[in-house]
């Protein structure tokens, strides 16, 4: 402590014993309740799940736009441990995104209006994808276009390079054109999915649904009927926050998408509704920060989950969730994670053995 | 070396009503920061506030990291309540700090308000201590003056309300400084940190007078390590992330 400016140095309490400090951390880590490192026994639990033809070693993926292109997390996470990585939405041409400020915090959540800033397909293929290919995990590319043709071109090029899955972003609330229009109009959604599915054929196609529709079951069925192999939900919820000093919106874009723990109960309800409506796998997204959150989504019928904002709170959230799930299975003496999926009790259609 | 680490609070010293000096001891091995870099600091165990907050390191010693902070909203209010022994989670060091001036250039540091937090470590690292222009709203907001004097820099202070040092804004003081006879023939390299309008004004002066330099920017941040693209600012070379390519940018790159 020598040389440190600290006028109260003489009255500084003694350094606490490690055990005391640890107990403080235990309370801090409520967010990720099951912090345990992966042990060999964890691997003996069967955490694998299937999203159509795509076999994930565990049900934990990253949500598009919150995990960069993977490399941003290499300091924190062994990417090999993840079930899958969904990369930031890619468009044909690079996109600049929206002016600042692009994010702000709201109670138990955050708003973002990034505006789909991305490097574009060409740079992604040249600079980003080769890096991701070094890891033993599934790579799903989230794509965004302004027309059916653009989506098809993106999907075709990506599938030709051998990515493991395509996630159709038809639900971004933060760009003027495209995206959302497909997400909220059943007929154009069906047209889009049919066209993309025709091009990607055997590669898994996931449609990411907008929460901004009147009926999640209806849109889920549209996706299933049009040939989507799976659906993922939810994307962020359009929202607003105002600075009462300046009377201005807190985001330059005025509105933004709400994410984080604040949206979890809504997302959970929608995932449950979707999984009741369709027989294709459902991927649950929204406010997941720890293993118990992930379990709720699995119980509601999700075959896998994506972690978004949770990565910002704790860059290691994904791997802590994976070990937390394994610990849970062990504690409950459940052999495979599949036995949990759709297991919510006390509803007419609680357990869905189809999954 | 851990980029995300646990730390415990050693001391959380009030300097006045809204400014504090937090001293923490990292409990994991961490790497050395360089001036201008920052940390994402997480204090509570609730979801409100949700995200960690970015803070420049004020000083780093073998055992401790210090942050100089102003209480603004929820996050910093929670920081203010930290007591010795409390645990916290920190990510860092993050971002790109201040580059060394090329040979023949004399560094000139300009701090507005809490911007001093980021420039102090820079001032400390020069063997020949640079001049420092340091302005704030009022005398009470001029922090750690003792430390700055001990540092041995030529210190020029100013306050908007004339309660201490020279009268007026740092930009007035800067213009006078650059126009004074003693500055003739000197090639300065400006390093500035403070409120955005101040940085914009300094940049204009620098561009007008063909002086090179760097500014350290702030933007709201969600991740702090380049993943969310939430902190991007417009530059002449496209949008750049304050947390990764920044927070320090060449003056001529920023589109104000
Ligand atoms: C790289 C970097 C280094 C920083 N270093 C320091 C430092 O050394 N000392 C210090 O006191 N502060 C520093 N800041 C600013 C500090 O991060 C914010 O004051 C803090 O996040 C406010 O949190 P809050 O929860 O108290 O306020 P909030 O309730 O989140 O917001 C209160 C006010 O602060 C503004 N604000 C919120 N986050 C930021 C932000 N990231 N940058 C600027 N304004 C913000 C909001 O717009 C709002 O007006 C730094 C910011 C950045 C980006
Ligand atoms: C900063 C940020 C950027 C995002 N970018 C995308 C994107 O490019 N494509 C997409 O489909 N979803 C994007 N999303 C939505 C997330 O993938 C996820 O659906 C949503 O945040 C809800 O999950 P969460 O509460 O776990 O964050 C983004 C979310 C955030 C917070
Ligand atoms: S704060 Fe997330 S990219 Fe900068």
C-alpha cells in the first residue's frame, strides 16, 4: 500500500480474512447461483439436445448481438464448452448502425438501438468465421435482409461455407426497413421462410420470432408450416425511456429494444405458448442470467436457450449456466436434460413427450 | 492473468459531498493497466442497477487499484455505500489508453471535472512532469489538489464561478496558454478528458492551431469489452467502439 494516496490510512481497518471476503462474494453471486467449475463428473451427465438435425452438446447458446463474433469473449470463456454460438446479425453489405447514445439502463433491464451495425457478409466470411471455426461448438449465423432475395443470398453463401445453422432475424425493432416487416406479417413471413428453406435444404433453419405480435401461437405455426426447422424467441421488446431533466429520450433513436431480467416472465410465457403450438424445437431467449432461469425455459418447453444481456452482467454466464445445469441434474438424479424439457407440471398439457 | 476478477474494498473515502476515492485490492492475479484504460466495476448483487459501470483507474499500485468517482445515479450511489471488506466484481483493464507522444512533442494535459481521474495516471508516468490545465465548475469540484502539487506538474487551475484559480473555462485558459510567449516554438501534444462539450471545444482549438492530440470519450456501456456495439461513436473512419478502439481517440478522428 506504500505510496497510495489514502488520507485515512491510519484508520483503515485490518484486511479481512479471505473466508469473510468469500462469504461476501457468495452473496454477490446470487445472479449466477450455481458457480461451480466443470468437473469430470459433470461431463458424464447428458446435456445434449437436438435442434432438428443440429446436435448441441448442451442447450446453452449465445444470443445474437450480445456475443460479438465470439472473439470478444475469448478472454473469459472457453468457447469449446458452449452448445452453440449465434453471431451478431449479418447483412449483405456492412451496416453503420444508429447514432449514440445507443443503450441505456432501465430497471432490471436495458434498452438498445444498435441499428444492426455489422461488418457485412464479405468481411464476416474473411475475418470472423475462420476464427470461430477453430472451436468445437456449433456456429449459427443470424441474418438480416431487406428482401426475400437478400435473405436467400445470405443464407446460400453461408450454407455453402458450412455453417451449422441459420437464424432468420425477422424481428429487429431498431431498423426502419426489412426485418420487422417480415416478423409481423404472416404471409410475408411464410414466403420468406419457404424461399430460404429451399436454398439451405439440409442446414438447420431457425426463425427468430418477434414478441411484437398479437398471437405467438399463430406465428409459431406459420414458421412451422413454412418449413422452419426450429423457432427462437423472444427478440427485444420495443420500449422507451425519457430523461426527466432534459425531456429528451435516452436513446438517439428515441425507442429501443428492452432486454434482460425485466423481460424474462414475458419471454417465458411466450416460449410456453409457442411450444404448445408447434412440434418443432423452440429455443428460449429473454433475461436468462443463471442456471435456474435456463431451467424455467426448459420446463416451459424450450429445447435450448440463448443467453443475451446476461453475458454483459457476467461474461462467464454461459459456462456457469452449463455447469449449473449439470449440477441440477445430479442433485435431482435426472439422467438426461431431455427429461426436463416441457416438464412443467400442473397444466393440462404439462409434459410433452414429443420432445 | 484474469481479465475478470474479484476484489475487496480497502477504503472508500469521501473527498466532498459527491466525489469519492475508492481503493480496492484485486484478489486474483491481474495485468497492469496503462494510462487511459478503464475497468467495468460491479458492486451490488441485485438486478437494479443491472450493468457494471465504466471507470478509469486513477492509480494502480502493486496491491491496489484506485478509482476517483462522482456520484451521479443508481450505480454510483451504490458505490458510495461500499465499506471496507465488501466484495466486488471487476473487469479490466479495458480499452486503448493514451499513446506516448512522439519524440520532440511536449505533452499538455487538460482535465475537466472528473476527467482528472483518467489523466492523473498519465501525468504520473512522465519523468519530466507535463503541464496540466485543470478546470471545474467550482472550487469544491477541484479534486486531489495536494496530490497534483506533489506530482510536480505545472498546474493551472480554473473554475467557472471564479472561486479558485483562474477565472473561466479550460478552453480560455488553453488559448491563453498556447498564445503566451513561453509556448512559442513548442510542439504540444494535447491529452484531454472531461465533459463532451469541453472536448469538442478543445478539439476545435487544436484543429485551428494545427496541434495534434488525443481525447478520452465517454459513452454509455453495456459490456465494456467490444461485444454489444452499444458504445460506438462516429469517427472519420466509421463508427468505433469507445470501449475497444477507445476511449482515447486522435482529435482529428472524432465527428462531433
Ligand atoms: C471509459 C469511461 C471512463 C470513466 N471514468 C470515470 C471516472 O474515472 N470517474 C467517474 O466518476 N466517472 C467515470 N465515467 C463515467 C461513469 O461511468 C458514469 O458516471 C457512471 O456510469 C454513472 O452511473 P450511475 O449508475 O451512477 O448513473 P446512471 O443512473 O446510469 O446515469 C446518471 C447519469 O450519468 C450518465 N451516464 C451513465 N453512464 C455513463 C457513462 N458510461 N458515461 C457517461 N455518462 C454516463 C447518464 O446518462 C445519466 O445522465 C467514465 C465513463 C467511461 C465511459
Ligand atoms: C445489444 C444487443 C444487440 C442485439 N442484436 C441482435 C441482432 O443483431 N440480431 C438479433 O436477432 N437479436 C439481437 N438482439 C436480441 C437478443 O439476441 C435477444 O433476443 C434479446 O436481447 C433478449 O434476450 P436477453 O434478455 O437475454 O438479452 C440484441 C440484443 C442486445 C441487448
Ligand atoms: S460497451 Fe459493449 S461494445 Fe463497447
